[in-house]
C-alpha cells in the first residue's frame, strides 16, 4: 500500500509541477494515446543494411545480407518457419545485446532517434515473480500517464484497471493478461515505432479484434512477427519472408511490398508456374537427349564400320562427329539455363500412426467442480464436464477466466491414471520440459540405439536440422518447442490429449498440418485455444468458460469464426 501511495504522490507531483503535459484525445483513440495530432504527417524511419546472422555454436547461417527500410505507416509482417531467425532479427533491431550469447551478426542499422517499443514473445523470467504493481512501476511512462489515458487503454484492452495495482505475482496471470498488460505499458511510452513478437499469442477473441484495429489505425510503423493467418491477412501491408532451404543450411529472404494475402497468392502462383515450367523443360530435355544419343550411336556405328579404303567417307563422318559434339556442348549450355524446380521449405510430416481410439463408452473425463480458484480469486463456479471415447472439446473464454488453471488441474488427475494414456501440453513449455536438455535427449526415453535412429527420422520430418537436434531446448524457437511436444505425444501413443494453445508459435506452413493432425486424432482431446481457424474446423463441441461454469457455444463460435476467416482459405492453403 505504501508503494502505491508513493506512486500516486509522484504522479500528482509531476502534474502540479508542469513536468506532465496532457495530450488531447483526437477522433481516433489510438492516434491520441500515441501523441499524434490530427493533421500531422510525421514520418518515422528504420533502415537495415546487409544484416547477416549465424549461430555461435555451429556457425550455421540464419540470415544473409538482409536489407529493408520501414517508414510512414508501414505494417511489416515477418513470417517464416520455426527457427528461421525471425525473433532474433527483431531483438537485434531493438537491443542487440539480447542475442549476443547465441548468435553472431553484422550489418548497419539506422533508427534515426526513434522511440522503439518492443513486445517480447515471452515474459522475461526475472519478471514472473514480481507483483503486478511492481512490474508496472518499472515503467516510468506508466507512472507519468494521465489516469484518463490509462483507463481508456485498459477499457480497449478489456483489462481491469485494478489489475495494474494488484499484489498477485505476474506468473499467476493468464497468458493473455500478461500480453495485454505489456501492451498497455508500451502504449503509455508513446513510441514512434513498434516491434511486436507474436502479439496475438494467448489473446482472447475480443482482444484480437482490438489488436487488429490497433495495428491498422495507430498511425505508426509496425514491425511484427505473427503466425496467426487471420491477423496477417487483416493487418499486413508488407511482408518479409525468411526461409532456410537445403536442409536449413541456405538462408533466403523475400521482401514483398504487398498485403499478406496477395503475397501468398502470388507466391503460390509463381511456384506453381516454375514447377510446371521446370517439369516441361525436363521432359523436353529428356526427349532431346534420347534423340542426341540415337544420332551419336549411329555416327559411332558408322565410324566403326567404315572401310580404310574410303577416306572421303571417313572425312564426312569426322565432320558429322564434330557437329554432334558441337550439338552436345549446346545442349549442355541450355541445360544450365533450364528452369530449376522451386527450392522451397516443405511442410512437416506428422501423424498419430500408433495411437488407438478409446472405446466409445470409455469415460475419459467426468468432473464436477463447485469452484475454480487461484491466488484467492474465484474464477468460476459449478463446472461440469464429461468426455468419453473420441470426444473432442475446445475450451474458450476471456483472458483470465481460468481456462489454463482448469486444464492444468485436469491434467494432474488424468496423467496419474493407468487406464488411459494421457499427454499434456502446457501453455508455458518449461512447466514440463527441461530446457537444458537437447531435443534428442528430451525424446530419447528408452536409451536404445534403435529408438535413437527412429527419433532422428521423426525430428527430420519435423524440419529439425542435424545441429538443432543437439542444441539445448532453450535455444530453440517457441514453434520448435511445440513440435517437440507433439513428437513426444506421437511416440508415447497417447489416446487422451490435453492441450493449452496447441497452435501458438506455429508457422502458416506448420499450423495447418498440426490442425489436421488434431482433427484426425483417434482419441479424445480437450484443448484451450484462441485459434480462429481451428475453431472453424473443429469437429466437436466448443465450450465457453465463464464465472458461472461452462456453456455450449459451438454453433455461435463456428458461425462467427467462419465469417472471420472466410477470405483466408486460399492464403492458408498456399
């Protein structure tokens, strides 16, 4: 209480001394809270030249000679597969010291004195034990912000103002609450350029709507990483695509000055055209080669059969052989200029091959919970849920309603049962994953050579390089960690899955594969999600968790999510 009183006194003191200057709210909330006045046309700039990045451990290149410029109201989306260096690029732009322990990099950066605001993919470990009010008090801009501005931003984020001054630790908040709180602190600082790493992670549907409107209307250049196809489709005006081809050894980048959907459509068309042209030229080359070999064999045969008494004929055959050799050299030159098949990253290959469905009448879950509480707060009451056989249930709800808490408690009970093979994927992977282990060690549970060979095959199918298989898990991307969970579930032949945001951190190439994997799973699934595409495709029930328990909202959610992503279906397939 003393700390909060001191903070309030500090704000009052600054307002009274004239240090604090109010900004009038304009027509657009986002423009006003970021300090932009109506009619102003300020242009902000960030320039990157010849950025190259490689791993310290194995010197494997991640990015090669990357150059781009962001200005005005650009909304630049950085996309790419898991582990391709997207987050590393963003950290280098904001504060290079964040990556110095695991990568080497070179290049030139011009930030032109801009105020950069950075949202990390995960809350720093040191902040998780802090009380919420202490975490907020670290941000001077928050302490100086006018109450009206804070209240308005909290309302837009659907974040209770009281939460900013709560004494509970940051780790007790939901994933969505943590992200909303960080967004609030960023906006209080009135930045001129935003760097956002997976800003949509763990946000509920209303907050996702806010985030999309904010990115589109804030009037600031935004560089952001996202795997949310719906968010990308609705917000991105430019795309930076980072790729690693040839078994993740050859970096490549593409900068497209078009919206996300248009880029994906053009890319799919170009790849299809290149593939068709390469196949056609390959067929023509094969026919031409067969014709050439017939001519060559005929000339060889004629030379072998000609008599020494026919010097004129020998000279003619010699000239003909010279012409054949010239033709061969021409064909070789043409072969070098042939259209090559597209060198692209292919999707992961995954399936629950050994899993068996539970018997139709087998009860996987049957609970009645009078109250769901955490840190002294009652989140929900009268929760009842029954699942059996192949039931598949999606659990949705507002941030902080208790979805993760409920799933974690259910997992504790189901993992201890002997009559089912349950597997649990938490929202924070480190809850059940030793991040000091390598990927291969995490999966290598039996210790025999046969399993080790099998694991390397599986990891290769999930697009892990040989080097990444031996890297500590903490050095891997969030998407790669998610893949490890799915691999472990496959290897354990699980028949009941409890998944907290299973598609978060997965790229637009990997996410459709994982969605299909879940839809085809022969056992029972209980999953917490905010993935709008997964909601649309889900074959089972969709339940909303509220303060009054669980309610079935299957029809309403599928209708809403279907309308939201209708325009996406083509881009997703690309």
